[in-house]
C-alpha cells in the first residue's frame, strides 16, 4: 500500500469592485486565478522564513489579446498591459484574516492582496485580466498570479474607482 502524500493546495479568487463616484452604483466582477511557478516559489520561501527571490508588490491590468490565458508558466509577457494601470499593493497587505467588508473570501488560512485605483488613475473600455508582479510593468518579469475575468471585459471610466481583491486560500490535501 502506497502511503498518502501530504500536499498543500492553493486556490485563488479575484473580486473586482467598480464604484461610480457620482451615483454610488457598484458593479462586481469575480474570477479565479492561477498562482504561477514563481508564485509557488514565493509562498514556499515565505513559509520557510526566507527572503523571497521576487518582491511581488504591484498589480498590472490588461486587455485580452486572445493568446495568453492564465497558466503556471506565465510572466509579464503574457499580459497586454494597460498604460498607467500599474498599482502598488494597499498598505498593510498582503495579510491574512482580512477585515475589509468588501472581501467576502477572507479567512485565517487566506492570504489577501488588495489594490485600489482612484477615478483619475487610468481609464480603459476593455479590462479583461491582471497579474501581481514586481514593481513597474516590464518585459519578461516574473508574476505571482495571473487572472482573466470571465464573462468578458469591463470598462473603468473617469467616474469610477476600482478595488481588486486577490485571495489565495491554502488547504492541506
């Protein structure tokens, strides 16, 4: 009889909340994300108390290019980057057991990353995907995670703020 192999599995959920600054109308978009190979290394190094090879601290948003679905081997070359959409992680994040009421997926075994854009930060009519990466967007950069919104792209206008919450849940299996 072969003994069971203990593994830790990570699952990811992304929630984007678009709020109109004039009407207060809120639109929510959800999807799942892939933790990349570089992301696996990051979490392993963090769990071991080591300094991570990559200091993931920024989110980059993109438009669909038809050829770069989220995949374990992705890097920044797999994103059709939207100019001016790079944003540094919100102060105090990443963290576990997030107390933000917008984060319906928070828990003690969930690492949350939150990014927020003001109305004037950038505008785009076709936001479809995003990545957590290292600093300013650049070619060939490693990424922690890659996601693509299901149901097609959405628009952010000069009347909208945007909050993107990325949760990574860790489970023993």
